C-alpha cells in the first residue's frame, strides 16, 4: 500500500481561463500524482477586490500577453480554449456570480457532479462563446453535464438563498486568506 494521497484544494472561477487549465491538469493527473482534489468554487471578483488586482484584460500589456500565453498553453495542455468574441462584456460586465453560486449549490447538494458541471460552464464561456450568466444558460450547462432538468432547476432556485450566498462568500474569503500565507499557489490568475 502506497502513501496516502495529499489533499489539494483548487479555488476557481469559471471566468478564469487559467483556472480552467489548472482544473483540467489536476483532474487529469490526480491519480498519477496521488492527490485528493477538492474543488472550491470561488468568486474571482472577490479575490480581485481583496488583492487590489485588476483583470488582465483591463490592462493593455497584460491583455496582449494573456492572449499569446493562453494560445500556447491551450495547445500544450490540449484544452479547447477560445476567447469570447465580446471579451469585455462576457468577463467584465456579465461576470460569473450566478454561475459560481450555481456551482456552490451543486457542491452542497450534488458534489459528485461538481467536476462535470464546472467543466461544462467553462466549455460554454471559453470554448463555445456561450452565455453563463442567464438562468437558461446555466440550466443548459447543468443538463448537458448530466443533471436532470428537475435537479438543475432545484439547484438554480438555490442560488438566491442566503445559505448559498454565504457559502460562496466564505470560500472566497478562505481563498483570500491563503494569499496572506507564504508558499501557496492559487490557480486563478498569474
């Protein structure tokens, strides 16, 4: 019997292409690397606010670098990443609050589906240039990932509850506190 797996938490938001790359690599190699992956839906806007950081797309030089770097990384990691046509509207204006609340509800009620639903939301925004902010878009992603229409609707109804909002806020705060310690890496943005 080999060593027990180490637990690795991935704090992520489906708006982050870097999170998606980390997510796919960690899901792909978790058995080989002997890790127990704990997915932690987090709100990147909260992390940006806490850290005083701005999204790379808002800074011209970072935006240029982002495009060239992600082009290379998508090939290397074989992830079908494509920029949304209206990047600013999708990433900055619409955001991911509803999608991340939905994933929080999935984790609370159907944790075995979290990986599949997360992947489908990333595919919608970063591969197929589809919406992830409207209720019907979230339902379509959930059903494509394997949730029944009834399950998906029940989870969607949970996103406006105080319990889900509080849980997402708490997990985001935990992610921010990790940043105060040395020797950590958060797979959200470089």
